[in-house]
């Protein structure tokens, strides 16, 4: 993707990257003009932000939090000194996470949110992975509602939306998403991506919803990518600072 770069005399650097690609640019009488498709445009005159030549673009910011570079850290939260919350994607050298802008809470003028796991995060080395037991019957007549029966009542901590996994010599492949729990039976949708119907007698386990777990992300550094959706990017928004609560990770 091509960008239009702007240079700041005060910052002595290139602070902004714009998505629009003009054919020619010129400044005159304190206004910035550009040409596109043979037409002349004057910038910074309309009320809509990030709208260039009739196309609406998203606002995006990328940065890195790297306090004590030689120390592995666990990043728990994100705080935004901003007039509005942003969608936030977090990436470290050891993990990743995501925060929807609707998950932020406004506290004392700043927006705060816990870093959540990505929905498709398949890492199972978590304490939330718990064994259920071996099944005594599996009714797979409807793959979207496979009924697994046990000789006992399953753990009360199992919830609808948790993922069921089966034990194999090579690991713990996915069975499916739990859709119902009743007495000694658990109903599972095995038609989800990567799902499979378990055989009778196989040891089964469950893992809590990835997004609901707010354990943060771990690594030497954390890259953040902030984004405002197109329907919000047209509105005036300011952001002054970005922070994170973190602590040293002890393996």
C-alpha cells in the first residue's frame, strides 16, 4: 500500500502517513491543495475527518511499549488518554491480544480495558484447561448437536461457549463448542472449524472462552495497533497518551 507522508519542522521527522494518493500537491495562502483525477481539492475545510476525494478512511496508530527491554513482562491493561475509545490489537514476541472499543471503561477522564485473548488463540498451556473425564456414550446423529454422556455429573464450572477437546497421543484436538449442559450429558457443536466427533471412552477436557479470559499478553515488548472504524473516523478525535499496567513475568 502506498502512503502520502508529511514532514513536521517542529518534530524534525515524519509523524503522519495518509492513505490518499494525490497526483500533485501544493501549498498556497496557508491552504493545502491537491489534484486528483484532474480535479482540484482544498484540504482541511470540511467537517468530516479522514475523508479524501469522497472516500472515507480509518484512523490508525501503531506504537511499541518496551519498558526495561531485557525483561520479559506481562502486559495486563491498556489505558488511553483520548476523547474516544479505539479498537486495539496487541502483539508481542510471545503472544497477542485484542480489545474492542466497546470494552473500554471511562475512569477519571481516561479509557481503561483489560487485554483479552484472541478468539482464535489455540494455545492450550493454560490453567483454564480442565479435564472432564471419559464418556460412556456419544450420540452423533446430528453433528451440530452431538450428545456426550458421562457416568457422572460433569464439573459445575463448565459453561455454554466453552470448547471441548479430546485426548490423543499427539495432543488435544478440538471436539467443538459446548452448546448445552444437562445432568450427565454435554451437547457439543462439532461443525465448528477444526471440530471432530469423539469416540466413546476417549478422555475429554474443556477450556474456557478465550475472549472471556483476561490474562494479558507476555513478551519483551508489546506493539499496539489502534484503529477507529470508518463510521467513527470521520469525527474529530484526539489522543494524548497510551499506557499499560505491566509487571515482570516469572516463569
